[in-house]
C-alpha cells in the first residue's frame, strides 16, 4: 500500500511539472510554434510603433511568439534578415526591390535573395517637414539646410528622387544626414530648415514636433508627381490631410509601400500563422495603420515573390501570388 501511495505521488508530481512546463506565468498555454524576431525601425517611427502592436497581437492570438525590436531602417533590416539575426522585418517597397535586384543601396554588395514577401501593410508618405512658413515648394529648398535621411538609407534615395525631378541635387542644398528623431530635434532647435521623413503619417517624430510649434509639409505638384511615378513606378500619389499635424492645408505628396519580409527558411506554418492572425482579426488590432489593412494591397507585390506561408493564406482567399 505504501508503495502504491508513493508511486501515485510521483505520478502527480510528474503531471504537475508537465503542466508548469506548458504554461506561462498566468497559467496560459505557452507558444508551441517558432519564436520570431521582428526588426522594425527607430522608436519614434511608425515601423516600431505598429510592429510592436502586431508582434504582441500575434503572440497573444496564435501559437507563435513574435518579438519586435528597434531597427535601423530598411537597408539594415534586409541585411539583418540576410545574416540570420532576425526572421521578420519591415522594409520600404523600393528598398526591397533594390535588395532583390542588387541596385542602388545594394549595387556594391550585390543582390540579396534570402528573403521573401509576407505582406504589404500600408503606405509610407514622403513627408518634407519644415517649421518655416516661407518654404512652400520643393524649389524653396534651394540653398537651405535639409536633412535627407541617414547616408545611403531608403529616405536618402527618396529625397534624391524628389530633388531630381525638380532639377536639383545635393549640391543645391546643404545636406544633413539624420534619422527621424534627430531631424525633428534639429528642426525644433532651428539647426536645419527642413527634413525628409518617409514613414506612415501620422509619424510620432512629427507629431511630437507639432506640439512645440506649427509644422508644415511641403507639397509636390501634379507635374512632378507624374514624373516621379513615370521614373519609379513604386511611387503613388498621396494626400496627407491637414488634420494629421494641425496644418493650414492638405499636403500632396507621394508614397511607397511598407512591406513585411521574412527569411526564406522560416517555416511555412509560422508565416501562415502570422499573416492569418493579422488579417483575420484586422478590426481588433489597436493601431491607426491597422485601418489600412487590405488583402488586395497585401498581395499586390509583383517584383519579389511571396513566402509559401503567405501564399497559402492568400490562396485560401482566392488570391494567387508569385511564390518561391
């Protein structure tokens, strides 16, 4: 009898240990799938804010665990994906194309093909920010001190594209190479006259800047928008409403897609779980950019193939995409 009771105690202890091993600190079931690191952007940009919300939502509502981390922009995110440091990453659609074809930012290092598309999530606006009411057009930037993004970044090439259609180069301005938060601080302190910030509006860095003074976004006219799109089809026309930052009027500009990429070696099941959890619950995700979630836009990338896990989800919705 004593032996039976002892054996029973051992079994109970084993079951208790198994239960603890499969539960979180709150008693909930621990994730059974992959643990993925999701590189985003600077902590004052949309990538980080939105990426953190998505990571937390997917982790709480699927069997995979996603951790969002601060990133250094699209180029660095692709490089981190390629090195295996992360499994997911935000990227501008133009930089994604540069990486896959080995052009512009990746002309020296060569093409990177270790990643594939998960989904396009929202549009990133090219925002030319100033606190100087006399700067009304891109032409007015001539002779001014302007932040055009970190040297070699996606923002840098966007700035060069915009200046280029107006017949301008870096030589026509005094260029400064700063990230979003540093650009905002420099504008606030009067150290620069304007800054290119490419991110989903409203952007935290600009919103914070607007609390200390009037901010303006410089519009791009129709003629030059058409030239930009003709030269680089990944751009599209976009209007930023005046209410976004309490501006006197709407701003007409261009935008590019914000795309989530994944390493090819991430499992099909994990990427399927990531995509399906987001799009099946779009109305429950608490972030302004979640309002832009669209299956049509998500599956619209044509120059880089999709990850098999994403393709599987879109196929269930009757949408066919190119797949690796």
